[in-house]
C-alpha cells in the first residue's frame, strides 16, 4: 500500500511455502485474508491496491519462470488489485518446519548459485513490477562470519549483478536495486562494518556509479537494535557514505536485563530449534559479547562461563510482533523502530520501500501467538498509527 510517498508491505516469509504452487495458494488465501481484514478495519481503502512483500525460494522462482506461470500470476495480481515492489531473497531454501539456523546463509555470495537465484528474482520483477515504482530484492550480508567466505568472490558476484541490473533496468524501464541486509555475525553486521564493506566493494568495482545505483542496504530495525546502533545515526551515516537505502525492515528484537534472575528464567521459553537467535550482551563500557544462538548463551551461563551481572543489557535475535510487547521482565526493541519511523518523517525520499518482517509467528511462545492474519493486521495498524 502507499506509505506517504513510499510503499509498505509485509513479508510473506511468515507463511510456509517452498514450491510455486504452495506460494500461489498461500497468496490467494493468507495474503488476501490480511488485505480483506485491513479493508474491514478501514486501514486500506476499498479500491486501494495492496502491496505484497513476496518471498520466493529458489525452487519457486525457477518454477514461476517456467511455462505460463508468470503470465497467469500477472493476471492474478491485476484481478486481485495487488502489486509487488519487493522480494525477500535472503532465504534460498526451506524456511519453515526444519532446522534453518546458519543454513539460511547458504549458498552465500561467494557461490554462483546465489547470483543465479538473485538474477531470477529480478527477472520476475521485470515481468511483474510497475515501472512507476522502483523494485528491490533483499539478500544476506555476503556470508556468515564462521564460513570464512572469500570476499573477493563476494565482490565479484555483486559487481556482476550491478551490471546485470543496469542492463535489465535499461531494457525494462524499471529502477532495480539490491539490498544487502546486515545481521549479527554476518560477513558485515553493524554500521561500521557495513560502511567498510561498501568502501571495499567500490574500490574494486570498475563502475562505481553502477554499484551506487544498484547495490544498497536493507536496513533491518531488529538487526541494528541488536548491535546497539542508534537508528538515526546509522541511517544518516549511510546517506553520508552514499549507500543507497534499498529497503527498511520494520521489525523488533527481544531484550532483557541479564542481571535479573526472573528475566533469565523467562528467556528460556524462547529456545526453539528452527531459527538462529543470536545473543548480544552489552557491558557498561559499551563493549559487546556475542553468542551465535540462545542455547549457546544459556549453556555458558549454566556452566559458569559467563557472569550475567557483568552486563547491562542483552538482546536476542527473536523477532517480536511490533504491536505485542512481551510480558515483563522481558521487553522488545520497538523503540528503535519508532526512531526509524521518526527519521522517515524527516527524510521521506531517502527510502521508498518499507516491509513488516516478523517471520517467527510459528515459533513464538503461546502467550504471544494470535491467528496469523490478526498478528499481521495488528502490526500494520501499529505502523500506520506511528507513521
């Protein structure tokens, strides 16, 4: 939907769907149910077009490009009065019901398979997106630190993609751009590492303007909150550094006081086997200790290898619905998202793509779960009320 001069959607990675047929059924049922709910509550006009933040696996993307699927999907978008301006291309494979964890970073940008998949997503956008709206794909921050990926290959593939997007944009009349999404323990994760990576990328690029046009950042409010980076400072820094803000994920992380025994007891309810839940603890001198996953943090605590009282705050990569603060003594980082929305009011042209991205609905503790359409609609209402 229109979001002042920008566009707002929710990411369909919340819904399990790995093949194109599963995705098609999900869109016709789950997504339209959210659209209709927003119409009933008056948050979407009866004739207003509804934006879809599409997630396609590599399998679904290949299938969509075969036979008549793309033409039929384009007809469905027109008939349902919906449109697509962005695709989440971070998860390459299965994203629900299995152990995802660090595998969400595979294949990384050192692997030609990641480049081929991302090109497929932009080919799909070239056929579906409106030429009056720029179109984006979000992706992982190059790799995962523990993989020790070859950054030379990462840069080569991103430079190749920038050239591909320039040619595709010229041929189709679209403004295409990729958003690399910094995440804790990613190849680059906080604002300093992100700017440094883009400086290296430009240094090795034969066409720096193409990089600036086509390769940017997907700012995820949850991820930068986990890094204890101030939202306004980060977004202003990216502008100063000439890094395109391709898309902004409106999202919130879990937070608690590690020196509170009640909080340490409550956080155990969020241990689950599917997703990576990195834990970042901040000391009083602002130095940070990182754990790859919540069970790693708890194991260190239980073994006596960590003294919780040494830290002022802990934040966990567990997406919490924007409109549903967890019960005390836990809390969320939604204040960071409010700061992003406040920045948007002062810089309305700096980013045109906004996406609600709380994909953890299926693994939330029971007290935070609602029917999924109600959760998503509630998050829309929260965003619109605070815009």
